């Protein structure tokens, strides 16, 4: 069964494109956050293994993403 609003189209802006939904606007931030988590995990592994060149490389990559803006545990 189709939803009652399935025939509606998205609004269009003056540029001819549909405006980004709030979920789409936050996607870049979420993906960046996921990448940051992956880098932080890799950093923890490198620190545990004592791989100093890899630690330095990962810290540079984390800084390039803007670092971790969250407080620990949040």
C-alpha cells in the first residue's frame, strides 16, 4: 500500500535543486566523526604496540580533521 504523500515532490530552490534535508546537512559531520573514531582507535593500537612513526602519522591526521572536539565520555 502506498503512503498518502507518495505523490508529493520535494520543494525546489532558485538554483533548481531540492534543499538539503537536516539529515543530509549533518551527514558530513557524522562521517567526519566516524573517520575520527577510526583514527583514534588506530592511534590507541599504535600506542599499545609502541609504533612511534605510526603514532605521529595518526596524530597528524586527527589534527587535520580538526581534532576531537568532544569531551571524553560524552
